[in-house]
């Protein structure tokens, strides 16, 4: 599960929390709770409704472990995003022809946001890491190594 991969190069896996109205996410989405090596690289996504409250169908993510390292893994491994999609409606009358909902609609919203953040912040972190590796092993970045 990416344990041999440098943390800056690891993939972030995003799981839908589930739609059973449970206190905890499904097994895959709740994996960071049980497996420390995936913490910081796996997210569970619950759904919110149009009023930004939790959607009636969504599973929650549950409490964090007492040894959760917020500095290392972030405040939580759970995020929330809109999970209800209305399609083919008349906005003027409020009639909706089709309404679909679920945490599977919320997870792609978070996946897209994570991808944008990873792209935005990866260049500097990767460059810094490469520079440090070059200093340690005498490669291409000698000119910028500290004395």
C-alpha cells in the first residue's frame, strides 16, 4: 500500500463513506482508523445536502483514534461534499424530473479538489526533496547545498 513510495509521491485514495446511515464509514473508507500506514493518504467522503447539513442517507466517519497525529496526518481522514444531483428540471417552477443521491456522487468532488491541490503544491515539495537528495548523494544540485 505504497509503503515503499516517498510520501510526496503517494496516491491519495478517496472512498465514498456509504449510504446506510451508519455512525462509521464502510470498511475501505474507514481503513485509516485501523491501518496506520495509510493515514494521510486515504480519505473517506460523506455527503451533505443542499443546506450543507449531513445528508439523511450518508454514513458518518466516526471518531478519531486517541493517538491520531494531527500534524502528520491532518485534522481528520473524512471530508464532506454535495451528494445530491438534480437533473432535467425547471428552475422556475422547482419541478425536478430526476433526483439521484449518494456518497458516490460526493467522492468525485473531493477527488477533483485533492488532485488540484496535489498538482498545485507538488512542484515545490518535489523540487525541495530532490534538492535534499542531491545534496546527500552529491548529484545535480551541489550549487544549492548548504555549506
